[in-house]
C-alpha cells in the first residue's frame, strides 16, 4: 500500500455523496495511501475503503470545527491569523482544512515522516518542515500565531512530554495560542493505576515509524498537564476541555500572554456509541447511547442513507443530557452498497459519527452486523444500561 499513488476517495460515488458539503466547500480530498489515520480507520473490523474515508473526514471536520471556534474567540477569524504551525501533521487530516481558510504559504506542516511533509507541500501548497524525535532538533526559527499539536502529546513519555511542550511553546508568537490534546486519565482501562506523577506511558501505538519507547500511548491527568504548562509558560493562562477534541481526547489551550475577558467556550461533540447492530430475517436493527454537552438536551441521533436523512431516532430513555436510541428498517430500504450512517447531533450543532456501514458484508453471510466502536461507551457510564 505504501508504494501506491495518492487517490481521491470522492471518486467513489458513495463517498462523494456522504461528503457532498465538504466537496462544495472546495476541500482537497486527496489521500495518501500511507496516511496512518486513514489506515487506522481501514483496519477496523469489516470496514471498507469507502467507509474508512467517511470516518477519516468526519474526524478531520470535527477537529476543524473546534480549531475554528477557538480562532474566532482569540483572533476574530482566520483573516487575522498570520501563520499556523500544524505539528505532527501526518498526511494532512487537519492541514487540508487549514489550507482552505488561509493562504497556504502561511501554514507550515511539520512531521517526522519526510514523505508525509512532501505530500502536503505538493497537495496543499503549504510550507514543510521535517522534524525529528528530539525536540532540540526541531529546525524552526519562525513564530506562529497558532500552533497545533493534535494527538501528539497523547503518545509521549514523561520527560519528552515536557520538553516538547517547551519547544512548541517557544514557537508561539506573542498573543498566540498553543492547542494540544491528550488522552485523559478517564480513558485508561488498564489494570495498573495512574502513578502519582499523573502520567502513565505504554510503549505501543498504531505507528511503525518511531521507536515505541519514544512514541507509544500515554494517559495524563489535568494536574500533570497544568504543572507541565506552568513549568514552561509560568502564569500564562491555560484552559482545559475534557473530551474537547472529537468528544474523545482532552483539549488544552495555552496562551502566550495574559488574556483579558472571558475564556474560550467550546461546543463539545456529543458522546455516543453504537452498541449493537444486526441483520436478520431481512431486518436491520441498531441501538446505542448518546449524550450531549453539559447543559444540553440529549442529542438527535439521525440515520442517513447516503446523503438522505431517513429517520431521527426517538429518545427512549433520558437522564440528564443522555439518551438511548434505536433504529429498525428492512434491508430492502437501502441498496447493499449504499453507505448508511448514524450520527449524533447536539443541541448546539456539533456532530459525531457513530457508524458508517454498507449492508453488503452482512447479506447472505449468516453474520449479524455488530460494530462496537472504539470510542464512547466508557464515557457514558452514567446512562441507564441497555
């Protein structure tokens, strides 16, 4: 796969239908087959190249929505942002959205993979920087109004976490922001407790490009992050948003200078999960749970056949901002290769993709459709169990 040429998944009619709004906005949807974020989606059970692409762009859109909200709060919009560093940018899941809003020459995409940097330079017209595993070796002297580190600090061991935080904060221009995400301690499901330091590291991740001892998976407490930030930024303001990135990773906003007025407010994505699905006797059944942000009513859970909205699930049970949802429909209602999607949409318009499937793998196979998503259910333990 790594030797294959870049491709546009929107050449597939089903994907183009699901991503029609992004195509209309002029988003560059070209993917590199070595993109680890796309390959992660593709590796999930019974996921096709088409549905993997839908998940990939859904996550990118969610990240973009969050970044845009913070830029509007701090700068009044991207028109007032002079420069952006997208660090550990991979093959451009976020960069492609930035290049839609800014002059591409004001964006620097940095990654340890030279091929990933080259792809983004050629595809999106951005500037590129090949980084290394050592923070001291980052060859960047420019400063940036906005520095992004999406799903980077969620992979670092103690020591390296603090050094990279210091190095990236150095690159933030006066008045600018550093946005970074972590795995919160609440996501950890191992047997060993989080140590008193507040950071637990495991030498394992989805990447094969880096030594696992340097880039694995880490879980951190908010107290750990605040201590680390104080060590590099002193009394500069920092805001924490649990599950603030895609309704999964914790998001931190670290300012370069003191900021007057109210801090940022974010409409967090709904939390949600598809817990069970089956195809039996010509009937498709799916059920799960969802919850909205604090102070919100439960989200609407919507079933789409391609671009067409088929149904909004009735809220069977509510507790606070949470609900149980279910769908039932005949297999004849949707063509076997049409992508059906289940999305939760919050009261404030934030969306989360809970499922993207075609029925083809389940018809005539004797198998039921059962898709337990990686994210969500562990966050919804306050809801009534099914």
